[in-house]
């Protein structure tokens, strides 16, 4: 397993290199000029040109790339054009929100998605199953934007129980009560993702339930709960675990709509704003970090299969 | 007699009560939370023209002059000025005992360094510094501006803080170039000092306790400035629905840039007060006069004749309170308002347009019209204009880009014929970007140069107004731009915030404003 893990970790290097070249090329193929965006609509072309030179944007693309990649591999992702501070510190300032949102949303997704999916499969074709599937369908089809704004109107404007938007740092203030700012965003994000996990858990469970060894287990006179947990759930969970890995990555970097609705300083909205501002170093930096996370979480997901199913080996 | 005495006593008591209530009402304290549409790129006013930056930075930095409620320039850090040698020498006397936020007293050395940096690298600096030969300290509390030729708009140029000459300590300004200065150098003389920029969360200012306020009565941006709030916190909230809900939920006190279609609802909502901003903006279509089909003046006139601005304004801004069909380039309530040639504005005459296009030799060639989706009102206006032009027989190729792409492409005269943008309120026409021969559109004719030259050299206000009228006539004849109409943005504020009245100025300011 260690050899396998080491081999997988080594693949990060070529993956990052290829990803970097693609990201860098696409960024610079995109029309638009960060200097013009920064100086505003009233700047003359001469002023824009002067700022471009100052920022080093007039240097040949390959030199800009080599400078960036040299820094990136030693942890220096350059300086944000817009924020005028190191990209790593810009990402760090947004990471807290994204990591906490992803973490708490995952807890909600797991606690709703997996049990409801299991019950739905066990009670297949009963009113309870139909109700669960109806709920999943509804949660999957409600637009995140609409759900977020309506949760805000109910719980913040009308009831006044929760703050409407923003997220003051927990780390800086040490105030755990600030986590209440994440309740509505996490509920908003959990709804569609729970629906996916409910349906996936249910269908995987149903597949396994028709296997011969399940019938054998029942014929042996095992308790139904033992059959469901040990023989069905454990075999069905592998596909759910892979989906959870992807969901976690998506929650870390792709929650733009929710971040916008709740005005959260997360990584998703940072990428979108940086694209609009043509803040190349930030876009490149975030994608670089996300690619690393993607490879690492995929590796962890793959390794977890071995623990869930002893038949899987890594030799 | 006894009755009179009792009445007098009651009157005195009533007056005291009113005064005490008033004093109580204007107590210092609290944090004003301002929900703004985005984070500004920097607060360096000299090199950035973003309105978001100005809304915040005007509390930190001050210029030598500012504008009163009539948009006339009045002294701020200056005490006064003397114009000598037929306008070729201006001596500006500075106020004394004004301190920067680092405790250092402001002197002529700081002013000279700030003006020089702005003149060389500032976005609007070169407009004034094309006429300035030298800036020199004249003792510790006076500065001399030596002009190569008279330049009448110097006070307005020094007063306009957006992309303008704010005063910072010389040790910062002497090392600054065209790149925005960093936050640790945000040291001004204003009533609030910069305290924190928490990326993506907020920008925070705190009351500057040693602020040297002017003693003259507050008027517009001029006069006495009192900082009642302990702190101002500017929070980026990009979604308009969130800004409204956040204000209603008590998470914000002030929310900017509401949508036109929400105006009626918000006016009827007693949880919020609506504030219409006085500074009129306008949309403008630029014509490429350097290259391509739009170098043909007759064709530009045909396009001017074709467009009816009423549906354009209606589609983009909604409620009639929020826009005016005003053909004068400058808004109605300013001294610059002119009716010269405005009969050519918003005619919507497709027949005349076809006739003029035919005279121009137009044969259905493709007209490349760049617009953006980054700002909804700009997109809506562009679509209605394109539709009207198509109906009048023009072959319009509407090209939609995000703002960054459009701002980059417009510098290339080969790729466009028309593009849509907007212009913020300016208190003096000399600040209009379309007057610059290097601004995309490239309006640079002999007649225009002569008129602009006369305009900048005329020292009497009446003469300047007259020449501006001639320039407006030339705009409607030469057609370098197409003005859509004046529009007003509006914001909402919780009823507990007092001191605004019915409207706010160009940029909402939070001195002389308090919590009830």
C-alpha cells in the first residue's frame, strides 16, 4: 500500500505541470487587461500601458510562465494584481470559509443522505420510500439561489434567528458563535447534494440486495439488521464513498452561487471575481491548489476502499 | 405679567428640551455597516477612479479643495488662494495645524510631493499638469502653481477627489509611482483613519480623534466635518437581494445600488429609507473616429437621428424618478446646463436616419457594436439601441463581452465601430473623458481642439459657460458620442441613520451623519 501511495503522490508532479500549462495558456488567451480593470473606465491607453509595464505584464508569456512555475513549486504563487498581496495569503484568507462550509455541509449530507438512502432501500416501494424519493427529487430540483434567498427571508428577516450574510473569522476572533453564520449556507448546499447521496445510496443498496450472498445470509437465519449493515450496506457504500470524495472537492471550490447569495468570503467567489478582474496570479494559484487537493482527496478515497472492502488490494 | 412670565418659562423649557433632544440625538458612537457591491481595487485615490474606492477613501483623504452642495469648488485643506500674472501663477495658502493620521503636521512639502505624484502618474493629473510648468513650496504653508498658460478649471481639478489630488505625507508620495500605494500607506488628513482591510470581508475605518475640522458651516462636501460614528465598516455584498435582506434583518445599516424595478417596493417599505443620489450619470455610445465606417460624420448623424432615448431609459432604469430625458450633456441643476442643439437629441426618426445614411453612402455594411453584460443597465440600454438601429435599416452586429474584455478591445480601432459605456457625474465639463483625444473614440478635430483650448483658457465663469454651449453644439454636429439620458442611482438606509435628508451627493459620505 505504501508503494502504491508513493506512486500516486508522484503523479501529482506531471499532473500539476500539465494543469499549469493549460491554466496559464487559457488565462493569457482570454482577452482583457488587469491594468485597465484596475485603473477604471477613465484611464487613457498610455496610463494602462505604463501600469502593464510596471506589473511585468508586457514580458514574453514564456518568461512569465517560467517565473511563475519556478515560484509555484517552492510555494510562492506570486502576487495578486488586484489585492497587491501574496496569492498564498489571499487564498489562506478565503480557505477558512471554504473548508468550514465544505466540512459542515458534508456532515449534513452524510447524516441526511446515507440514512435516508438506506431506509428508502430497505423499505423499497413503500410510502416511506416514495416520500424519501419525492424529497430527494424536490431537493435536487430547487435552484440553490432561490433556496438560499428564501431561507434568508424566513430565518433572518422574519424570524431574526440567524444572521443573513457574511462570515466573521472564527480563527481570528476565537468566537465559535460565528459558526451560526454558516448554518443557512450549509443547509442550502446540503439540500441538492443530500438528494444525490440519497439516490445513490438507495440504488447501490438495491443492487446489492439482489445478490445471491444476501439471500444466503438471510437463509442462514441472520438478523435482518445484521444482513442490512454487514452484508448489504458495507458492499454498497463504495460507490457512495467515491461520490462523497467528489462532492467534498466541489464544495471546497465550486460553491460560487451560495457564496454570492450569502456574501461569504470563500474560494469559489474569489475565482469568479478574479476571472472578471483578470487577476491571473490568483486564478492560477487557486486552480493549482485545487488540483493538489483533488489528487490528494482522490488518493484518500481510493485508499479508503481497502478498509471498506478487504478484497481490494494495492499491489 | 405673571402669565407672560409663565409663558416665557414654558417657552424656555421647551427650547431647552428641543436642544437637549437634539444634542442627545447627535451623540457620537456606533459602527455604520455599509453593504457595497464589490471590493475596490485600492483606496489610492490618485491613481484609481473606481467609485467604490472613492466612497471609502473620501473619509480618509482630503484634497486642497472640495465641492459644496452646488458643486462649486470650495477650500478644504487650502485656506484660500491668489491668482496673479493673468492666471499664470496661483498661490494656494494652506491651513495650519492640520495633522496626518500618523501625527505629522501637513506642510507645503507634503502638498508639493502629492501634487507632483498626481501630475505625473495620477489618472486625471495630466489634464491639469499639461498646463503646469512647476509646483513649488512657498514657505511652510503656501504652494505656488506656475502655469504655462491660464487654465481656468484648476480649482475644480483640485477639488475632484475621484482619481484626484488627495494630500498624503511627502515620504509616501515621493516614493510612489503609477502603481497604487499599499494599505499601510493609507495616511490622510480626513475625519476617519484606515484601520483594517480584511480581504473579502470588510474594510474598516475608525474615527480620527485629532481631526482638524474646518470651522465654516457644512455644505455639500465642504465645511465642517464631524465624525459621529466610531467606526465605518464597508462590507462587499455583491447580490442585491442579500443587501436588501441584510438591511431588513439588521445586519447592515446602509446598502448601495438598488435595482430600478425595486424602487416602488422599497419606497413603500417603512423599514428602510430610500436615498436617490444627486450626481447624474449617463450612458454613452462611442463612435470609432480613427478607423472604419464610423469615420463618416454623416453616418454618425444618421445614427443620432435614429434613436429614441425614452424606451432606452425605461428599459434600463425603470421608475421615472430615476432618470431624465436630458439632451444637455451636463445635468439640469448645474450652471453648465445648455439647450444648444438639444433638438437633435432623442429624435427616434427612422426616416431621417435612412435619408442621412443614404447621403453618407451607407450600403448595409456591418456595424460592430460592443456592449457588456457586466452591468445590467448597460446591457439593457445597448440592446434597445441596437434594436432601434436595426429597425432604421442599419446592419448592427451586437457583440457582447464582459467588461474587462470590452475595456481591452476598445483600445484597438480595428475591431469595433461603436461601443457602449457610461460616464459618472463630473462637476466641470473639462473632466469628460470623451474630450481626451487619446480616449477610445479618438475625437481630435481642429475645431474641437480650438474650442477646448478656449474653454480652458477663459477665466470668467460666464465665458466658460458660453464656450461649453458651443462645444455642446459641436458634439451634436460632429457626433463623437451618443448620450442616452441622465440616470440616478439609489441606495437604502435604516431609518435610525440621520443627517442625509432626501438625497445624497455623488458619493454618500458619513461625516455629519449619526445614529439616532
